[in-house]
C-alpha cells in the first residue's frame, strides 16, 4: 500500500469533486484527516485550496476500491512524498501558513479600497468575485484568509474613524504590516478617500420605505481594541463628524423617523397619538438634547435622538455633551435611533436609556478659555 501506485490524475479529480460536493469539514472527518498545516493542492482555475494529504489518501481508495483509502498513519506528507506525487500528476501544490508579504498585503488593501469606492457611490459589486480574482494572484491564500484580511482592514479604518465596508465587520488580531499599509494608503490617497467620504454623505434619499419592518436588533459588537499607534488624520477626514454636520442627511433621517413613529403608533393601536408627535429640531432647531418627541402606547413621552449614516450598523457617530446629559436626566424615556444603510435600504436599532451605559465614549474636543493668572 504505497501512494506511488497512484499513476493517474483521474482518482485525484474524483476526490476533488467529492470534496467540493460535501465540504471540507465532512470530507476530512470521513477520511480521518486533520486540516493541512503546510501543503495544499491548488486548483489553478478556481484558486480553491485542498488538504493535499487527505486528497491523496482518499484518491488511493478510488484507485483501489478493494484496498480502501489510506489513513494519515499509512503514509507521510510533505515535499518529498505528497507534493512530489501531485506535481508528477500535473497538479499544483502551494505552501500555506507563512506571514503575508508586503506585495500580498498591498494587493488586498487596494482591492478593499476599490470596493469601498463602489460602496460609497451605492454601486453594486460582488465580494465573492473580488475574492476569487484575488486568489488568482495570491496563490497560497484561501478564500477565508482573504476575507479575514478584509475584516482586518475594516478594523484599522474604524480605529482611524473612517468609513468601512459594512459587509466586512471589523476583526482584530491583525498583522502589524497590514495596519502600516492601510495607514500609508490613507495618507497617500487622501484626496481619493475624501471623495469617498463625500460620496457617502451626498446620498440623502432613503432606500426602500419599509418603516416598522426596518426595526432590527442591536448588532453584536466585537472587541474594538485600540490602535497600537495613534494616527492623527486631517480634520476633513473625520467621517463621523462630517455626517453630524451634514444637515441634509440628518434631516432626511429625522423625516424618515417621524414617519416611522406615525406607522409604529398606528400599528400599536394608538393612531390618536400621531398628531401629537413633534419634530422639535425642525420646529425650533437643535439644542434640546433630542430631535423628536413621540409617545409610548400608555402616553408616556419618548424622547428620540436620531443618528443617521449611509454606513453600516457599527459605524461611529458623534454624541454631544447635551445629548449625553439629557439621556441621563430622562432615563428610559430617552431613545437613540440609529439609522444605518440609509441610502441603500434603511435599517434601525434603538438604544434606550442613558447613553453612557451603552456606548464607548471618547472625548474629542474641549471648550476652552484663558485661565486667570495666579
């Protein structure tokens, strides 16, 4: 029983098809192998990676059904055995588990920012197609490892207070080289990134109008962590602050919320309260600590502060000292309505009660005046 008896690529192709059909986890469990830690067979057409030793062991059983597949204890893997056999049969074997190189990181960062530009303009794109294209160039990287790098890039951008792709939720434990390349890209491509921020902010028309059906749960929040080095970006690139100053986007979000409240009260059986809902910030201006006065079904006041973004649910936003104090004074009567994905298809989650109990708050500015001399 030797893998050298495998002299045709056909059994290999057969088990590759089985691998694709039943999935990696079940395939490895079926044949008794663990995940490969170094050598992987790579499909040159799709870029998919396969556990090379498990493939060879299973292929032996296809070639010699009377003998059955080989287990991991029946032969050794590595360069001199499995790799040599697969290469001799016309397959490509790559090594995994090594740190990403500068060239690899730069490729994935450039790809991420190309998707971010499309995201900011509301243009459609396919993340899987981008991943597949990258794997044609990053021959030793799997689909999952590339997706993780995209999530790592989101984490760096969030730490810098910049917009990120909602579909790639921030993931920490990232390679320091990646952080350096992202920061360098942000610095060198500042005008282009400012245009991305402007494109996000210019989209002020809400997507589909579903109102009550848009209500969703508060998102699960990862451990954000802190950047290993504080990067000071130009003020023009403060995405959350620019959204806060964008009165058109803010007003559109408040108008959407007003209609949400009208529908909510009607659905909950209190259409008589609709006329009492007061869009305070539109009527008298900002400064009250909330935007809209609405009501619970028992006629208790609901003080609503609206925060709107075209980014994802985890995007940063600005809270004023006045809003923070008012939320403490009013307790559970205070509701922060977080509207996200606004231009694409608005979604809403609600934070009720004092904001300090539910948000990580970082002081950004101070009101200053001269001290009296001693």
